[in-house]
């Protein structure tokens, strides 16, 4: 009875019911659309961040804390062997590759530029920058004094594949070392900052420049981003049992930009959701209050037939529950249709700090749908409490005298 009777009551005044459902649906669809946009943008940034840093990186704690003097943080071949043994026992690990990062000064003609160089194994499956090359060719295992530069970097120094630049670095012994490098290719990345500051060269040649056989970190790629935290905990547990003093960092910890952006997105979605919820709350509160007041004689009749105040409250609250389900469900359906239509249009925009426009997208998943649905249901039910309580507290005689 508590399900059928409230539903029949809603169907008696279809115009008011349709208005209430439309208001709830609109608020739900707006929340779904905004959350879907944030989820799609966040996922795109996640993929870009993993493409730049890998899923995990393992290095000495002094490297992460930036407390080492010089190159004291470099990992020896013995350290790498211990880490490799731990990674061999981790099923989530797809690939791993060592890398060596250092700063240097690049000179080309009369132009100089401070760069961040990363020496890596050419063609590795973990961070294969060859996939990003848009001009020239990628690094090959037989390369020695070869380098990949970003498109923005090449434009600034007016260089192209086949040209030679000079890289000057400080070795692990504190001496200066310089070497000519031939540009094998130009890569394209989503971030203009990376393109203008980051260069890549073969690991063996980078070690030769720095006069070391060590590396600063081991980059690890996992089978799924959802495996990040469990795999990190297991790998860190194995490292804690060894005296190496190594620490695992996840892709999101390696990118301050990602943490800042997701924090901004969460705050913005919270504001939008709060605004929509408050709007739905007060509009539905007014609609339900008017609806319940118009049914004062009906309440008096129900009470005269023996219904208790609690039963009247449950009856009106059940109507609001049906209203919340119908409105929120309609809003989710409308939001999905709106999102699919938006995705089909393929609108482009250029985020700050990027070099190429990206297609705006609305991500439609269960994760992006359940929160707007629940928020709309809760907002509607909260708005029903006051008028339902008022209806339940009506005196029988007074209610029956209302014309």
C-alpha cells in the first residue's frame, strides 16, 4: 500500500508531478554533465601523466627529498638487481626500465638553453618516447651521441633533425663535460613546458657524460591504473626488508600539476553540486508544500478513518520518494543522451600549457552517474520532510473544516 497509493496520488495531478520531475531531472542532468566532463578531463590528464612518468618510479629517499649532495642518490647495479628481484614477484608489473635524469646547458649557434635531460634505454616498453616522434626518427639501440628534442625546443633554437647541438653537464665527480649531439628526431607532447625543457638521449651515453654506471630511478609500468596503490604497497614492503633505503612514488605523486588540477575539479564540482542541490531543494519544497496544503481535507479524512500521524507522514514521504526516483532516473537518462550528443559533435579547445587542441568529452560511466543520482534523491527527500511533518501534525477537526 505504501508504494501503490503514493504513486496513484502523484498521477492524480500529472501537471504538478511532471513539473517536479522536470526540475529534479534538470538538476541531475546538469550534475551528471559537469561530473562527466571533469571525469573525462581527469582521465586524459592521468594518461598524459603516466605517459610522462610511468605508473611507478623507484629511487633513493634522498632523491625524492632532494637532500643528497651531488649525485649521491644514484642507484648502483647491486641496488637495481635487488629491485628487479622484487618486481619479478609482482604480477601487476608489465615492464620496467632504468633512467638517468640531469640538468645541462644546450648550445646551438649563438643560442643557449638550460634543459632537463633524461637518459633512457632506446625502444624500451615502459617509456618509449619514440612513439611521440613527429619528425625525423626515434632513438635506436645503436645510437650514441643522439638526442630527441621537443617541438617547442626545436622552434626556439631553430633546429631540426640532422642538426648538431652541444650539451654541457656536470659529472658525478664535479667536473664539466661537453659533447656534440646529433638531433635524431623531434617529439610532440601535450605540454609545451615539457616540449621546451625536456630532451632524451641513450642511457649509456648519458652515463658516459656523467662518468657513472648508476641511474637515478627505475620506471615501472603496471597493467592497470587501479593496481597502482596495491602494487605500490607490496613493492614498498619488499624494499623495506632490504637495506637499500629505496622508496616508491606513484604517478600522481610525481605530478604536482595533477594533484592541483584534481583538487580544483573536486572543489568546482562540489560548488556546482551544492548550487544545483539547493536550487532543487527549495523549488521542490515549494511545490510539495503547495501540494500538501491543497490536500488538507484529504489528510483530515484519512486521520478521521483512523490513520495515525506517522502513517500520514510515511504516505507523503513515500510520494516524495517516488518523485525523487522518477526525477533522478529521468535526469540520468537525459544527461546520458545530452553527453552522447555532445561527444558526437567533437568540440575542441586548447587547455592552458598545451600545444595542441583537444576534443572535449563527457565520460559516461556508472561512477559518474551514481553520485548525481544519489544527490538529487537526497535533496528531494530532504525537501519533503518539512511539508510531510506539517501535514502529519494537522488536527482532524481543523483539517476537515478547510474548504
